[in-house]
């Protein structure tokens, strides 16, 4: 993280780190990332208006899906020492979260 005016900021080319969570307030669904040490306040990822639960689950699972896909790509390309079963478990867990599981 970079510092700007004494505050920690995320580089513009980096996503807000996981885990993300969703909260419904006033009919608007807000997706937030973890609190930063500097602010002690969760960082808003996005707002979703009129989204159904399936869409919310998919958005909240995005960091897990990206991480699992990167691991799978490295495994398939022979660039990691990961075990195939581990990669399958990571992909399965990310898909389950995107589909509303844990």
C-alpha cells in the first residue's frame, strides 16, 4: 500500500483485498472489503441496486475466483509446485462461494 498525506491508499491497479462482504442498507446492497489499519473502516467495493442474491454472491466471491484461477493457470502451465488435488479444492471452494455456499 502507498501512503498519501499520511494515509494508506491502494495502488490504482490493485483490487481491494479479500474478503469482501455484502450488507443491505436502505434497499441498496453495499459490497465492502476489509478495514485498513489506517482508517479502521471497511472500504466500499461497489453498490448494487436491485441485484438478486445470485449476483451478490458472484460479486463477493470475485477475489476468491481470481485467486483460484491464477493458481490453476500456474499449475496447468507447470509454473508451480502445487498438487492437482489442492488446485481442484481451491477452484471448488471458490465456485461454491460464488454460488452462495461457504
